[in-house]
C-alpha cells in the first residue's frame, strides 16, 4: 500500500483519550487532541493542528450522538482544509442504525440518512457491530463510501471462554443470534436466543428458548445495552428458572440512566463490555481490530 494511504495522524477528543492513545500507539502515528470551545449559545468551535497531510483518522464513537455528529461534520472538512488528503472515521459505535425501516407511514429512516451523510463526509469508515438487522451489510447503508463493519463478538467469546466455566451464551432477542453464534464459534460454546417483543422504550417482553438454563452459568450477549431493560428481562427469567449465575457481555455499553444499577439489582454477577464506548464495564479492547482495519482501508 502506498505510504500516503496508511494513516499518518489520529485526531480525537479528550473524552476518548485512553482509547485514542492506544489506537495511536498501535497505528504508530501521532495523536492530536482536538480543542473544543463552546460558545454561550451552545455552538461549537473546534481547533485542529495547523497542518495535516496524507490519510488522517478521526476517532469518534457516536454514543450520545447528536452533538458528536456536528463535531465529525466539522472535523472532516476542517482536516482537509489544513492539508489532509483522505479523512477516515473510526466510529467504534455507530449511532442511528436501529431505525432501519419506517414502522409507521412517515417515519424517517434514520439509518439511511445518517449513513448517507457520513458517507459523503468521509473517505472511509470503520465501525464495530453496527446494528444491522433487516439489512445484510453496511454497504447498503453507505453505498458511496468504503465502510468496514468489524465484529467484537469473537473477542467477547474468547474473554468468556477464559473467565466463565462452561458458559451457556444466550441472546436476549433474535437479532442477537449473529453475535451469539460468532462468540460461541471458536470455543464450541453452547448457545441459544430468546424472542423479544418491544412494547416501548423501557418495556420489553422476553420469551425464553427451550434450552434448559438450570444450574448453568448463563452469559447474556448483545450488541448494546441502552436502558438495560432487554438484559434485565432476560436475566430475571434465567435466574427464576434456576440459572447458577448470569453474566452480561455487550459490545456497546451505552447503559443510560439507571440501566447499570437496575441490571445489577436483578442479581447479575459480572457486566463486561468492549471499549467501543468508554464505560466502567470495559474489559475487552477493540483497538487491534480497529487498527488492522484502518491500515487496510
Ligand atoms: C436492539 O434490539 C438491540 O440489539 C438491543 O437489544 C437493544 O437496543 C437494547 O436496548 P435496551 O437496553 O434499551 O433494552
């Protein structure tokens, strides 16, 4: 690969500094923290290095996405204005992927429009376990851009095989099958999935699979925990049915509001996540995955 296509600098914001430092060190490029000033009316002013060149990577995980989307929309052209020839986005968590169809007439399909916006802003994008449910690949969301979708499921599987004795991996809904199967694969772990019906933002109904959870070390695996109600519903049922323990492993630890304490209150033992979203439960690093993908992009 020509040297100019390999990343030559990493841009990041101070709230993601630990992940940014690891990624910059793995890529062997300088890290530049973007200065951010908030005006009294809420507008943002960003300051990048005075000069950039070649391929520049912006690291921005898009949890709490609305303001971060503005940051990335300002940073990409700003980086080009000071010399960057290619700007790649490393967004370990890619927001707005769940609204992938209009469930009711008139609903805006956020996935398609945010995908198109990012595709027109960046030369390439790398993300981890985006919530692709009714579509097969990220290319359908970002047809005009080189978009790479990585999965942390196998890394979570390695972690679980090393930390839980003969775990039973359980997806809390049918959509989780893709992650549960990947996590189970390398170590031949037992696995199954529940069926979920969502009744509201914080209301779900979970139907357990036929698999026997009695005396088993159950690990609930999902791409993300937001309000935690999906995991809480599944954890309660596993414990009521006699599971020996219930642990949780997710790629994206959004855990909004009371999600984490409410989940722990059900009797869940360990909560583990990747470092895609900075959180106290982070246990598994996606930096090697991201770095490899960015070097190939
Ligand atoms: C969607 O189905 C996802 O895979 C998660 O299960 C969901 O987003 C979790 O949301 P919450 O934590 O709010 O139940």
